[in-house]
C-alpha cells in the first residue's frame, strides 16, 4: 500500500509511491483533495501530467513543474502542485537521459530549499529508482 512520504524538514512536499498503480492514483487523488484549500477553488490545484513518451517530454514536464512551484498562488492562498503519474523516475532509457537528469537535479534543488510556505508539492509515481539523488 502506498504511503505519503514527507521529509521532516519540509512538510510541504508529499510523495505517493508504490507498485500498485490503482492504489497510488487513489491515495494521491485523496491527498490532493485534502491538501487543496477549499476557498482556493480551481486555482488551488495545478496538475501536471507526468506521463512522458520520451526524454524531451519528460524534461518539459519537469520544467513545467518547476515553473508551477515558483509561481505564487492566487489570492494569497495556498496552492498545490501535483506532478501526477510521473513515469520517468524509474530506471528507464527516458530517466537516464542527460536532459531528464539535469531537469530532475533542478527540481530536487528547488524542493530541497523549499518551494515556499504557500506552495505544496505532491508527486505520484509507480516506479522510482531509489539509487538516484532525486529519490533521496
């Protein structure tokens, strides 16, 4: 069963990971609903489709996530950025591409420094290479 994993230093980062795709999707959707402020409406949740068919798409999805994390929420509220169903975190040719690794390093740096107290980052994936620095 997937569990939401948070780093103690940054409670604004959530990862839902697991091998059961249906369960990961269910838990991540519930968590996104729970984390999104009700008063924010449609502006409170920004979903980025993490499914990529090649390295170029994967790097573009990661860059979109970085941009979303750096964009302040509307109306001074809290915003949730969800990188949904990321399929480029495992040990695949796409994830090994230099452009994807560079983009993941940028995302990792941003997450490590904290996206800001008014931005929550949620990522869901079924396959993650635990040897990579992004996972750690």
